[in-house]
């Protein structure tokens, strides 16, 4: 398991991990909300929490982090 994936698994819930994978696939907040049957507001809250826990600033940094690139 890569360091990035291990770090994600240790700090985030299963739902937050789902959100990360969908962001990394290029889905918008609206698309993620529909796919997970949650509100866009809930997606935004998940993303805020994810960014905080992983020390990232935005979805571009999150996508790079997931794909093994530089996170900042």
C-alpha cells in the first residue's frame, strides 16, 4: 500500500474515502452528491474535512495526492 493511500485510510472515514475517489475521477460536487445520495452541502463538508486532515488546499491538490503527485 502506498504511503498516500495508507495515510488516507488512517485519517478518514469510508465515506470520505469514497468522496476522494470520485473527486480523483473528475466528478463535480453535484455529481458526487447524486452518486452517493447525499446533498452537495454534505460533499462540501466532507471535502473541507479531507483537506484539513491531509493538509491540502483544494481538489486539484487532492487529485494529485491520490495519483501520487505532489500534494501542495
